[in-house]
């Protein structure tokens, strides 16, 4: 795990952290980890598929559009020839 050192924390902020940690029954270090985690992690797991569907719906993409895209992709793949990779 990584280690972070934070310097020059004002005394009043340090006191507030210690107080908050005590209220939650944690060490100051553990409290800082909880605060950092809640600040940088999304509350729910980011679901890429759901995000893509939402954007597509807002853009007005229909099932017919998706089907046409899939047919075009299959046609393109059928026209291409593939060779295995060579690791020499």
C-alpha cells in the first residue's frame, strides 16, 4: 500500500480530525483514510454499460440504429483477413 505524508496541517484542522476520529471510534490515521476514500470513490460502482445506455437514449439512438451498426461491423469483419501474431 502507498504511504502519503501531509505536511503543514493547521492546528485547528488537526484537532477537528482527532475529534472526528474519536467520535467514530477510530484513530486519526484511520479517519483520514475514510475521508479520503469517500472523497475520491464514487458512492456507487460506475457501471459503464448503464452509462452508455443512458447516453445513447439521450442521443436518440434506437434499436434499429444498433442493429444497423452491428450488421456493418459484421460486414467489415467478414472482409478482413486475420493472421496470428508472431512472437519471434
